[in-house]
C-alpha cells in the first residue's frame, strides 16, 4: 500500500540530507587541501631548482638559449625522472611517427629484422612487391650496414645483445626517413651464404605488421611485428590465405614484437577466442576497465603454437598469455620468457612543447585475472634457447605432436 508524507516531513528529510552533505563536502575539501599543502614544499623546491638553473644559464652561458628546445628537454628529463622505462617524451616528429605506426601507416623499406645472438641482425621477413623484395633482399640475410643520404644510419658491426635493441630502434626509425634526408633511397649491405652484397632500396612502401608463409605442407608461419590498427585485418587475411594453401596448423611468431596497444592486440586475439573479458586495466585510483572480445573467431583448430622470447613485450605478452590461458594450454608457448611488462601506456599530446608524453597509466590483469602473470616474463610451456631450434622444434611439435627437448 502506497503511503504519502506531508510537505513538512518532505522538507525535513531534504534539510537532513543537506545537513549531512555539508560536513561530508567540507571533509573531502579538507582532505584535498591537506594533500595540496603537503605537496607545496616539494613543488616549491622543484620550481626553485629550475629557476636557479635558468638564472645560471642566463648569466653565464656563452651561446644563445633556445627556449623551445630547453622546454622540450625539460619535459623529457621530467618524464625520465619518473624512473619508468615505459614512459617517455615524444617530440613532434617522434609523435608523428608513433601515431602513424599505430594507424598502420608505416612507410619504409618493406622488411622486418630481428636480433639473433649467434648471427646478429637478421632479416625475418620481406613483404612481396616491396622495395626490399625488389632489391633482392631475402629472409635470412644478415644486415651489416645501412646508410641514407651519405650518413651511416645503422651499423651492425660487433652488434651484441646490449646494442641490438638500440639498433632495431634505429631500423624502426627508418620509417618515413625520406622526410629527414634529401634522398628517398637507402643503401643496405647484407651477407648471405658468406657473400656480402650492397643494394640500393627506395623508401615508400606501407609495411605490413603481419607476414605469413607456408613453411611445410601443413604448417603456416605467421610473424607479427606489432599490434596496430591494421594488424587484425592483415592477420585474418594471412590465416585465410594459408588455409587456402592447406595449412592445418599455425605457428604465430611474436619474437621481437614490442609495439602496439592492448586494444589492438585483443582485436587480433578476437580471431582465435570466444566472447569474454580478456584483460582488465587497474588505474591508480583503484578503478578498473575491462577489454572484451566479441566472439568473431575464425573457424580453426587449436593446433597452434606461439613463439616468444625476451624481446616479446607489452601487448604481445598479453596476446600470448591470453591465447595460452584461454585454451587451457592447448595453444602452447615455445621459446624463452618474455620481457615482463604488465603495464598499460597512453599518449597525452602537449600543446606547449608540441609532441606528447607516453605515460604508464595502469596495471594489466590478463584472462583469468592472474595478478602475477608477467612476473619474470610470460613463461613458455617449452623452454628453448636457440632461435633456430625454437622454430624447428615448434614445427615438429605441430606436425608430430612430440614434445621437444629444451636446448
């Protein structure tokens, strides 16, 4: 039975809520003010340090001071001071390249290279019809040197594990290098079968992030170099093409894959799994956000293996872990532990200095919610150290069902 209250009672209730809300609002404001007051000495010291440096430079520096450059480097130093290897400042040119890569607009030579400890920088894939393919470069070639506009852009002499990351980063920066040099042509020196050759390669091809090939009668090898906006469509196309060539199993190669976003990685994962929550990001305020797949998976068996190593990082680690966990390890991971990055980054454009800052904004939980999933890197089901053995034994695992011995 419905009951009515008098106008006076309603006013009394409203006044009660107002009375309660006022002290709560004051309490919140006081807490926020206390936080701000506690932070004031630190902020004051930061500004005092910067003012002291500015004054010393203004009084004593011999040359002219470029304030735009100083501001940009100040931002870069501030972000570096956070101590997070995954947060960084991107100047206008770097940010432009970054956004183009995420959109799949990567104009370069048309090849992908990886570091192999016993060989050096090796061409891992060459897209057909690209400048690299037209120049004669092939998968397996070992890059010795790359020059552009008479400048040495890359040099693989005496390359080791410590310098390989920097080398591959420079190779990545060749994307859109034509805008930085007077020539749109680069010179690549490579070795094949102990024979060294030098070729000229024109820049200007949109490089795919997925390379697929049939490596025996039934196994399709798919290398993913990054999870970008176009990766899902390229991956779907590669799978269907290999299926038309009668591929019955697939080897997904994520070695050296470290770029891309969580959203694009799970967009690609959607081709393999059903509908559900595949990742959750926990923000610093404790709030969370789930990333879901939509059950648009392709018709394919679980006869899949995934190659991983220490250069598999970020979104690629999440992709590998989720595919393995979702299938209850029917999709096996082969290789070495991954980099162990279980965080999520987001870019924030900066108008005052152009460019942007890329900041870590949260911690990732994978499918199943394992909080320690990336501690020490995602662990392979079959730990194999040698890169050639990783590939060969993973293929044997898919074709024969035999468990390879680690090496």
